[in-house]
C-alpha cells in the first residue's frame, strides 16, 4: 500500500510538471512525443543494428559469429553507457527530499525510487539491443532453457549497469577515500587491459554467456549487490541529512573551505561559491561534463589528426570549459538565499571578487587535472593550448562576472546539466565576442604556425590581469545598481 501511494505521488509530480502547464492532456502528449522521438532516433536504430549485425560483420570480413562478437563486448558497452547515464539522470535528493517532512517510511521511499530507476528511457537503450539480437541470433540456435538463461543474464547485467551507475553518481562527491582508491584501481586495471592488450574484460564478458547457469547466477548476484549498495548508501546519506550532517563536500576540502571562509569577506564569498558548485547536482555535472568533453577531445588530439581539425573545441574546453559552462549560473544559482547574502554587512565588491576567485580556482583546477594529456602532444601544440589559460582566467572569467548581475531568471540547480536555459543566458550575449576571440586566435596560431603568436596570446592574458581589480569594482557597482531588479527576477520567475 505504501508503494502504491508513493507511485501515485510520483504520477502527480509528473502530471504537475510546469513543462506540461499542469494539464494532463499536455503531459500525455509531451511524454508520448518524447518517447516517439527516442524510439525513432535511438531505440529503433539500435534495434536495427542488433538485427542486422550478422551481415555487418560479414561485410567487414569478420569470421566470428555475431553471438561470439557481441558477448565479448557487452561489458565494454555497459562501461561506455555508464557515463552518459550518470550525466543525464536526475539527482536523487530532488526526488526524495519532499518526503523528509512526512511520516513516510524511509525504506519504502528509497526502495520505490530505486525501483523506478529500472523503468526509465536509459534502461531501454541496452534492452533495445539485446531483445532483437536474442530473437534473431540466440533463440534459433539454442535450446529453450539456454536461450532463456542467456536473456536472463543480459537483463541482470542491465540491472547491474543501472544500479552501478546510480551508486557512482551518488558517490561522485560524497565518496570516501576508500571508494576513490577502489575506483582509481579499477580504472587503472582497465587501462592496463587495453594498453597491454590482455583482453581480460572481453574474457569476463564472454564467460557470463559461455556457461549459462554460472553466468546467470553471477549476473544475478552482481545485480543484487549493486542494488544493495545503492540502497545502503542512500539510506546512510538520508540519515546524515536527518541529523544535519549533510556533508556533500569531502571532509578535507570542507576543512580547507572553512579556513578560507574565516579569512575575510572575500574568502567567505569564495568558499560559498565553491560549496555551491560542489553541493548541487547541476553544477557538479558541469564539472563532470567539462572533464568528459576535455578527455574526449584530448584523446582525439592524441590519436586523431591533431589540432588542425579540432582546434576550436580543444582549446575552448581544455582551457576555458568550466567558465563557458558556468557563466549562466553566477547569481542565478543563488535564488534561494541571495536576499540573505546581500543583506550581510560585507561589501558588494567582496561578493563579486569571491565569485571570480571561485570560478578561476575551479577552472584552473580542472585544467591542472587534464593537463597531463598535453605531455603526449608536440611541443608547439601543447604550448598553443597552454597559452590561452591566462586569457581564460583574466579575460573570460572577469567579463562573465561583470555581466552576471544582469541575470534575468533563476536556474533549477537540481536539474540535469543538459536542461534548457533559454531564459537565463540572454544577458551573456556580449560574451560571444571574447569567446570567439579565443577560438579565432587559436585558429590563426595553427594556420600561421609561429611562436610569436603563442607569446602574444600569453601577453594578452597576462596584461588583462592588470585590469582585474578595476573590472571587479565596476562589477560591484553594477550589482549595487541592479540588485533590486536581480532579486525581483529571482523571486518571481520560474527556474529553468
């Protein structure tokens, strides 16, 4: 009965979504349209590929059977699909938070929420491959028990993938040192498997389907284990929130931010902005998205055609990706408490400078994290990318902070990073010019190929550092002038 009540509440939440204008007919039409688009452009192509994988392999000159080939790469496919699911799925806190003040059993709330993770558009992606493949290539050549066992193993691996993604998403920021060490160890083993061409992952993937009963049992055990871990962690996090111990930020970083906050008014504003970045789903996903895009671009630069064909994306995302993504969130992500922030006796200049420092620190930290990949590039290409870091820190970041008091609408910080922000970023249209300056300047460096242009890019960024204090003062004056309009817009407009 409790589960049915919670499911009914979820139905009401779906029906009352502001995207549907609180109309059931709109909710049905929009949902069916979304499902139809996903079916047409995602599920149907995947299903057609699975159905015709035999002819595709034959045309490519691969002699192995479709079943053997697919079984070898199931685990790699699950790993590849894990990242987009983590980035696109909604944070758990936004779904379970409304029940914290109600006499609803925590266990029932968490089990219902985890159960609904299976009933999602994400889960249909691997299912849309396995079902057509099983119908055409497994069922005709296997006995009924073996075929049923094969399909059960595939479904259990999908369940494992679902709850492994959920657990990893929950632990991205809250994870303990042991968790991160374990994750890093698994990642290193995977890289060694690829680098040394050991084929361990493909052998394990094949083993799940080669021995039907043992593979089905192992897959079922994995599914149960990942579900238990997801539930256990969410139950622990829920208990911490109820006790007022919601430490989303890791302990060592929390202590460091406390020290920064007690240093000065600017330090307090910097600490607050960094906590906002790490605490909420949407801003955390910005950090993750920058890392993912930069890593992909880095791989293309290293193994592909070089900077000539990837210069714009490469330079922008590696040197200024966080600034570009985070610009619309300055002030717009504080709609719940900006009144209190502005009511403090701290000067507006301290608030603006704190935001600027937080953006610069985060962007520089991400660049430092991704910079080891530059060591594999030719010296000129690596120097070209590095030359735009000062430009990002002292041109793009101050200009974005200067424009931020013109924010016209709040943002929903619990939504996905890919949610539409059409009402938020119009005040940032002037940022097009310096952003294009970065891309065009880097393109000119590639076409001309001289070290003088790299030195010039460094010089422009370093020269802009001399004007940072003046920009901060002007931004503070702009905040003082626009603060009433800013607060009115954040109070009265719907987050997007």
